[in-house]
C-alpha cells in the first residue's frame, strides 16, 4: 500500500506528459507479472518484493485512466464515464470474494501441481498464477485503445492558459474546492475501507454466519450494490450538470453521505442477519454514489495537471481511508469496548462520525467549487 500510494505521484507526472494508454499497458504488465511472482516466491522477502511490485504497477492506473477519460468524454458525460470505470473496484472485489471459494476448491483437489521449468508447485501458489493470466488479455484489449488528443492543450501552447498554471498555483488558487473534495472523499473512503475490512467478520461475530457465507454475502453486496450505486451516482451527476447545476458532482456526494448516515447506523444494529444484509446493501448502494466525485476534480483541473491532481486525491484517500478506517474500528473494539462481538458498535461509530464530517465538508465546499467550475469553463472555452 505504501508503494502504491507514493509511486502514484511520479507516475502521474509521466501520465501528464506521455501516452497514458502505454503507461496503463505497462502497469498491467507489471502488476500481472508481480502477481505471478508472488506464487513463485521462495522466501518471505521475495514475496514482500513481489507484493510491493504489484502496488507499483497498480499505481499507474488511477491517474492515467482519469486523465484519459476526461479527454474522451465531454464535461456533461464525464460523471457516468468515470463511474463506469470505477465499477471495476466493487465488481472485481465482489467477484474475488465470490469466485475464490470455487477456485480454491478446484486447485486444492490436487495439493501439488507440476509446471514446466518449475517442477512441483504447491496449490496455493497456483492461485497467484491463475489470477495473473487475465492481465495478458487486458493488455491486448488496451492495445486497441486510441490515445485521445488532450482537450485544452492548444490553450496551453498559446501561453495564455494552462502553460502558465503550475500544480502549486492550481492547488492554492482552488484550495477550498480541492480541499473539500479530497477531504470529503477521503472520509467516505474511510467508511468503505472499513466495510471492506470488517463486514465479513461483523457478519460472523454478530449473526454467527460461517466464513464462506459471510464472504459470499459481502461479495454479492459489493458486486451488486457497488456497481449500481456507482452508475446511478454518475448518471445523476451528469443530469444535474446538464440542467445547470455546476456543483452537481459534489452535491451528489453530499447526498450520498447524508443518506448514508442513518442507513449505515441501522445496518450495524439490525437484530437478524437478513435485515442486516438488506440494510447494508442499501447503505453500500447509497455510499457508492460518491464515485461521481472522481469526475469533480478533473472538471476544475487544467488538462496537463489532471493525472497529478488525481494522484494527490488517491494519495490522501488511500492514506486516510486505509490508515484510519480499518484500524480505528479494531482499536475501538479491542481497547474501548474490549469485546470482539462489539465490532458492530465500533463500525457504527467510525462510519457515522466520518459521514457527518463528510457532509459538513461538502456543504462548506459547494460555493468554492462552483467558482472553480466557472473559472474552468471560461479557461477551457
């Protein structure tokens, strides 16, 4: 995670200057190869290096893809486009949880596999090799993607607009809008990372579900609610933007956080597993609408800075979301409640407090964001 976070910044610098498609292809190749290396690791240290390599490869995708999509789609369609791209996260995560049991069943039927050149290989190592293979297909598909022209770059070449705007100037001039976006998204990510880390454990400890059933339930929630929530958020933001709401993308995130407060609290306190899963699905669907916010930042950012600005967003979101969400839930459970079965209360507290703060930050950022959007529209047109 550390290398994923920190490598995103220099790789985004490359994405603002060179072919984003080629960088993504290179990233897929690296993380697929490093995933395969995890299965062939001969020691803890080599496994650690391989996992680090996976993070470095993955760091390419977010900034490069966001910048690429912002040139493929006009402003009024960017929310839906980026939301569809973001669907890969809950869909892939959900599929991983749901499919992993079947893959394990197939591979563990034979405790040792024999590979050419490598000889006998334990079954658990084969999982990494299987997971790495689809990367080759993705690289072939990416080779068919055309690198689009960068919108607004002609203004930069004239010396009137983008070429005079440095990263430092952009962030300081739009500090309140960018700050509200990054901090608000990071707080929602804190909730979602906390869910991803602890929901299966919550289902097992609270309702006595088996590990496989808990994984299947949460995998299904991620795949269905996450996918539909992201898509609905992007569509709603685009419709509001076309209707004249220039702050649409931030406003959708504000609505998601606001509605998520009672839903998330209720989901943690339901008396039965069925009711818990239903309300958790609704909460996850509502919170997933925050994906529209990933289109909000490119809309106010000059083209040559979009990958780096997205990398800053990813940096803060990952650092805060991964660093605080899962850890704080564990700390409250172990040291405040001192009861493993009280994890539902820890999750409720962390989730609801984070969402209340997100609502306050987004509300504060609406007016500055509208001003930044107006300036961006004038600059790009």
